[in-house]
């Protein structure tokens, strides 16, 4: 009897092992690369949800590269070698054109329904950034943008309305700082150091005149007179004492820390800064932070820089159909709302900004929607790294007054023009 029982148990164990082995053999494993600054913790939770709903697919996460530049270098190495080890990865909003031109990323039209999919509820900027030659090469995941933060208490105290133009902002800042009589209180903080933020510092007053830096084909359309006018706007505010004289040394963290310390009336910074102002223990402006659209140049329109991350598919991957289904999920409204609630990360869908569950956790997103609706992508070009380097270093030199505005704009037009023909 015992021998029969042992035999039955052995047979059951064998059948179970064979069944499990067959299931594992049929299971598709997708490897996804997420950088440390792209919230791998939240992505892992989304992958867990997907794994449970799709038992035939197992999603594995790979992470690495302490900075965006190191992550780009790693992906460039993998993709240049036509390595199929990674199926999906996140890229910056400025990268789809570059990666598509090299043949590194797969068009996603067959998986997402073509460019029309981006004309539904997604923010308008993604139609510009993710569609190249009429094809979709990336799908939105995490949004980011530059915002104008301001001190609600100081504007209310001095009877100042939210300024609509840069001239209005300069006047409002001078009125408030003059009345406060605090030598440490700045009117406006922008990033003038030779960092990525300086690309936006160049573009904001240029876009604010209703001008475009490039056309849909990626060709440079720089209007020199408007670029000169935009940069002179910043220098004029320096001369008026609205912007600090050492603006060419100001980085993103410096703006955050000075606004948080109560030393700035108006500040331009990325979306992450809001939580630092409201939640950090050493913040002196808790409960007094307003968010508004960036001012326009007189006669122009408000515009801001869009950032964030997009899902792209390895053109050399071996599991494209399974990866395409995963992209559908990761770029869905459900995923966007989850990331917004759990990480205070800007949604990529317009409707999620008014989602009641999201607003319970991140109420300021209601004020963010008008800003991101006017957001634009930085130049869409195959070699964005070189273009960025030219714009940010030249802009910083102009703000440092080691280069004249006219000479700097001519240099940008000539050097960038060679890269964006």
C-alpha cells in the first residue's frame, strides 16, 4: 500500500513538474530598462500588475546609470550593437527623432493605432515629439514641465495679480521687492548656468513671441530678431535688479533652495520642485506656493518646456508583439493616473489632471494643466546632444556678458543650423 502511495505521489510530482516546465517554456520574458531617475520603484509595481493580469508574460526590470547621460550612453552601446537583450526602455522627450534616425527603435503604429492615438486625450506636445515622418516612435509615460512658481502671500499682500507678460512680471517683482525692503529677496530666479535648463531659458521668451525653433521636419527656423529680443528681456531684468547679476551661475537646485528659503518672489523650475517647496522640513514657503502659466512676451503667447520620459521599443528585440502589448498598458490612462497618485509625477493625459483620486493626493495638478497645455518640446533633431550643448553654453555666456547677444544668436544660428538642415 505504501509503495503504491509513493508511486502515485512520484507520478503526481512528475506530472506537476512537467506541467510547470511546459508553462515556463510558453512564458515570454520581457526585459525592461528603467533608469534610477525614472522611478523604477513605481514601474516595478506596474510590472507586477501586468504580470498578474498576463500570466504568460514575465516582466523583468533592469536599472543603472546614475544620470540621464550615463543611461543614454548605456542604451547607445546596447542599441548600436543591435543587442536584443532589452525589449523596452524609457527615453527623454527630446530623443525619439535621434533614436529613430539611427534605426534603434521600432515604429509603434501597429500596436497603438498610429498617430491618431496621440490626438485623443494625451497632452498636445506628444504629437510634436513622438511622431517622426508620420509614424509613432515613442509613447508617453511620465510628464514634466517648467512652471512659474510664485509667492501667493506676497502677491496678495501687495495687491499684485498674476502677471501675463514678462514686462508685467518685472514691474510686479520690483513693486514687491521694493516694498518688502529685504536685500535678500529676488524678483525672479531662472537657470543661467550651462546646464540643460539653460536651453529652456533660451527658448521660453523666444517661444513666448509665438516663434518656432524648428519645423515639423526638424529643420531650423530660428528667427534671429526674436531670439535677440528674448535674451535682451533677461538681461534687462538683470539691469533692473529683478534677476541676480550672477544668473550665469544659477542651477536648478539653487533656484529650488532659494525659493524654499523665502528669498524669491517668482521662480521658474521643473515640476518636482513643488513638493520640495511644500513638503521639505526646512521650507519657509509651505502653503504659500502658487503655480501659473509662464508669462508671454507682449503680443505673444505663453509657452513652456516639456520634459519627461517616453516608452520606446528595441528595433532588434525578439518579442515585439508581447512588448507592444506591454507598451499599451504602460502608456495607458490607468498607468498615468497610478504614477501621478503614487509619485506626484505629471500625468501625460489631460483628463488625469482633474481625476478626483489624483487631486486628493496632488491637488496642485489642477493648476498645472493650463501650463502643460502650452508646453513644447525642445528641438527635435538627430543629434540633440550637440544642439543642447551649443544653446546652453552660448546662453550662459550671454547671461554672463562674456558674449554679446547678437554674436551669441549668430553663433547658435550658424552652428545649430549645420546640424538641423
